[in-house]
């Protein structure tokens, strides 16, 4: 039903239409606003989680690089063999800019064992010097930290 003009020239709405569409429209707008705010909050949380994952990965790569640097040098192994405790290995920097991680390693000499592939029954079997390498790294800008431990054997006299 459409409204009419009265005899005095005032436009009158039908008796049942008193602004219900306005109230329903505002409720729909409120629901859409809540959905939008929730979507933005979820997107922000997902971005934060992916950045934290990236920082943890950079810290892990730095720790692994420090282990690799410690196990590739004969000097660190010789120093660890002559020491009674842990020996500091090389420091490694990994990454660029604010996402730079610094990895430190420590090498500990464990002892001598039979080298892999040699028979226990032979007296001329090869010897293997056993080491443990502990490495920690930190991405200072993100407070991300990683620690790794790895065993290492070196054959020789």
C-alpha cells in the first residue's frame, strides 16, 4: 500500500510502515561490520604467525650453520680433544637486515670408539673420535631462539 496526501497536503504513510526497513538495514549493517572486523583480526593473526615462523626458521638455519662451521674445521676438533670441557666454535651470522641471526657453537670431545664399517674382532680396526656439537642462535629483532645438538665422528689416529 502506498502512502497518500491528506486534505491538508501532508503525506501520510500507511499505518503499518513506520521505519521497520531502517531498523532492519541498520542490523544488517551491524552484522556486516562485525564480520569485517573479525576477518581483519584473523588476517592480522595469520600474518603474525607467519612472521614468527619465518623468524624461527632463520634462527634454526643460523644454528645449523654454526654446527656446520664447527664440524668442518679441524682446528676446533683438535682444540676440543686437548680440552677437558666444551670449546667455543666459530660464530656464524645468517640473514640480512633486521632479520639477522647469530649462531654460536660449542664442541665437546666425548672419546674414542670403533669407526663405522670396521669389525669388532680385528685389532687393526679404525678409530673414530666422537664429539658433540651444541649450537644456539638468536634473531635479536624478533626474540626468536633455537638450540640444536648433534653428534659428530671423525676417523683418524
